[in-house]
């Protein structure tokens, strides 16, 4: 697998895990994707691609008409937890 593909996959994983942690630890489940990207040191353009990918798979849903505000879905939570379980079993 090329380094670029590996990096994109890793960024999608980190992004979704960040949303998962925020939904469990913070008082609000809604997150600004651009702020998440900044925290993770991901470009805005890559953040938009990541959100599109995660939304297409049903892991997140966008809210509002402006910006890139989103929340993790139940399917996204299940996905993160399943990945964590697989990692622990290896």
C-alpha cells in the first residue's frame, strides 16, 4: 500500500476516533470538522474529503446549512468500538 493511501486511511481513523471521544467525554455531540482537523493537523481540504467519506459510510451526519458541523452516528460509534475490540484481540 502506498504511503499516501496509508496516510489517508490513518487520518480517517483518527478523525472518527476523535469524534467518538468527543461524543463520550464532552457535553455536546456536535463538532466543527475544521476545528477537529486543526487539532489533528489535517488540512481543511483533507477534512472535507474525510467528512464526505465518513458521511457516505454512515459514520457521521452533517448538521446545519453552513460550515462543516457534524456528529458521529450510532453506526460510527459501533464501528470505532468494533475496531478497538479487533485491535485488543490481536
